[in-house]
């Protein structure tokens, strides 16, 4: 089946959203019992961590950890936002730099100024969007970024989105409470799909659509570690407690170019394989043998594949043993955790 399809459904009683591209599962969002990224707390500073420049905080959902705590004293109230999913048994990762993000607008209280996504190239469109931004943000101290999804969208929809984020940001940033509390909840999978999957797509909302559109079959495959790469090559994506190990194999291909072909296929397939499995943290690639002169081509292919990926990923580089390392933000719960 060609094209993009967004399917909003549930796995048992858990809210979930799937993005199918040309009949393949390209992305998956599943709710969990953990605090959602984007949740904003009024937290209470608890105890500093010497040597790490951080502090544990008390929140209604348990202990959180904040880095860069200059000027923060135990017992002090502070506004923080959840940045990702914590590993089991670890504190919730949070930041003091709040963002208010929706489909068209991102409000940035700590970064004033009106900005338009660089992906919008048309000058007439940029001028029209700046007019809307100036009109809705007149006299406001917050910064604003208009996202690439604004291109071709109705002006009234963009204005409504800016106003909603502006009002939420004002309510949160003027909060004067002193007890820990949840001030704003993070978005669930269905809202996240509307917010972030903005390219044209068919949207399906009927109950049971996961089964009708092949999502359940794709999930069963994604729960395994084997990922075919074509021409007999494959990679195995295996999470451990310390890191995610990716092993690339050439299979039956015995040609001189087998290694570079398998590794290039890995570069193209890796972002999708990590997304649908909800994997992040330290990632180590044990690539197929290839000449060192081909390393730059592999890195370029991997960087290009990650360019369209929403999850922040840092290319760390090569190890003395010839492995390649990445650091990927934990923005969602691992598939193995939410489908227990």
C-alpha cells in the first residue's frame, strides 16, 4: 500500500498512534504509565549531587534530576519540564528551560524573538507568517517559533495555535505557588501524531484499525531483534542494560563490496528501527568489515538518514575497535516496556 497513513487506535486499553509509509511501520507512539515528556512541574529542590552539577527534585510523580543548578537551594520551588523517559528505577529527566510546543507554534519563554522555520523558503509566505506572529505576540515577553507545518496552512488555524500556546505559557510562567504540583501535562500519542506528523497523510481513527492496516503484524516483527537489509544482509538491534548493540552482517554476499553495501543499508534503516522500538541512550554499531576509506561515506549516509528523524541523536564517532557510537535521546518508552 503506497502513501502515508496515520492510524490512531489503542493497544489493549493503552492509547497509541502508528505511522505507516508505503505499507511499512515508520513510527510508533505508545502511552505508558511514566510521566509524559513535555509535562511541566512546580518541583521542590531536594538535595544536590556533588561532582555532577545537578540536583534531585521532588515532584508529584516521584524524584526528578536537574542538571545545571546554579543558584538553586534545597527547599526552593522551581518550574521544570520532563525531557524524556527515565530508565526503570532512575529519576525523571527534567530541564528548567520550558518549551510550549504545538502543531504550528513553539513558545520559548527563555529565548525572546519571533522566528520562522528555515524550511519555509518562500519569502511571501515568511512575510505573511511574520505578520501573524507580530499580531498575536504583540507586547508578549515570550519568544515564538513558527514551524514548517505553517506553510500552506490556514491563517486562522495558525493564529489559534499561537494564542493557545501563548495563554498556556503565560499561565505557567506567572505561577506563584510554592508546593509541588503538575502545571501542564505532556501530550499523549494521538495529540503528538497531530502535532508532529504533519506531512500529508490519510488519517484513520476507527477502533480496530491497527489490525486492519497491518500494524499488529509490524509490531510483532518490531519486538524481535532481526532487521533485514536486503540482498541477504541484516542487522540485529539488541538493547541491553548498558547500551543498544547493533550487529551488521553481510549474509551470503561474498563480494568485495558486501561490507560497505550492508553498512550503507544499515545507515538508511537504523533511524526507523530505533524509532519503532523506542530505543535511545548509548548505541554501538558493530559494522560489517569495510575499508577505512569508506567510513566517511557511511557517516554521511547515516547523518542524512537521521536528518528527518525527530529524535535528537549525536554522532559520537569511531572507537579504537572500529565500532561506531551514537547517543540518542530517550524521548519515549521502549517497545519492550509498553507491550509487557
